[in-house]
């Protein structure tokens, strides 16, 4: 007796005992069908997901460009990159700036030394202060007859080297007086040669409270130097007429101060003119 598909099957003799073998076979068949359905469904789901992902990739790629091609295609071309010259860059001149003027150039030759040559230009004021030492300013003089300002052979030396003029000034302190004379030449070479050849000396200049000194055979200290187109000389001693020896430190001190001051005045003359030239607009 049979109950149809899926029902119990009775064995021979209608003993109503189920045919367990047939039931087991039918159950196994149903299990196999469910398994294949699950496998098939999973495959379809996987395929659907893959299709969705592929569609998203295609949509993102803008029409089907592959991943590697897309990366290369999305990179900006060299023409799209910002130019290095788009930002302002510092500029440097290839021409080196000229060196600052040398102050000595402006006192080495009369063609460039245009500042006035006067007594006050070299010996200004009524006194001279050097540190804690103060010297009273005495008589001053200026002349183009260079030889008349000298003693001994110095006159012919100044004239022979082209001396243009001599400016003198006397300073005194405590019984000591020193006259300094600045001889002006056309070039540095002339002034240097005159100082090197110096013999005799500059003549002392008295007056304005300073008595005659370093005359009549008294021994005095004499110096000779040059800087630029200027040769400068000193003669110093006691206003009492006493001879100067190497032990007369006060005479040496006054003479050294006057020599140092004169050198500074000549150098300052060059510095002023060089500064003015550097500040002048280029033409």
C-alpha cells in the first residue's frame, strides 16, 4: 500500500511496517536538493555583489577606465603643474658694487683734494685738548713762500719738491712751546720725498702770548713726517731758552701730541671728502 510521493511506503504483506530504507533514501534526496539550492543561491549572490562593485568601479572611473589606467590618467600633466617661476624669486645683480672710496685718495693728489686749505681747516679753535692735556693756541700763519718758514736746508728742500704753501700754528703749556708746520704739495710722492730729505727744520712761530723760543742756537726737538700730499714738521722747546735733552719728557709729550693731532686732521680731511663722494648720486 502506498501513500504517494513523500508518504510512507508499506512493505510486502501489508504488515503496515514502514519501509525505512525507502524513507532514508527519500530524505537524503531532499537534503541533496536543498544543498544545491543553497550553493546556487550563494553563487548568484556573489555574482550580484561582484556586479555591483564592478558597476561602482566603472562609474567612478568615468566610463570604464581600468584602475591602473585611471591612476595614470588622473595625474596632472606637466603643463598643469604650477610653474616654479610663478612665485616671486629674489634677484641678485651680477655686478659687484664698487668698493667704498679710500679716504687717502682724496688727500694724495691736489686734483681730488678739493677742500679749502686754510689755517682753521687744520688748526681750529682757541685751544687744543688731547686727553687730559690742554694746550693754549698761540700765533698762526700761512704763506706761499715756503722757504721763509724754515731754518737751515729745509727751505730749499720744500721749494725743490714743489711746495705750494706752508701753514703754521704754535701751542704752549707750562713753559713748553711747539710750532707745527704743514707744507702742502701737489702729490703724495712730493710730500713724502720732502719729509725723507728733511734737514734743518720748521722755524718757530712766536706771538699771541708765546715768547720767542728755539732761536739763537738753543737746542730743540724737531720732527718730520708726511701723509697724503702733506708734509708736516714740528719744532719744540722751552720758552726759557733752555736746551732740550732726551730727559725733557714734557717737551716730547707736547711735540708728540701736536704730531698726532696734525696727522688726524689730515686724515679726517680725506674721510670727509670720501664720505661726501660715496653719498653723492651716481651720474
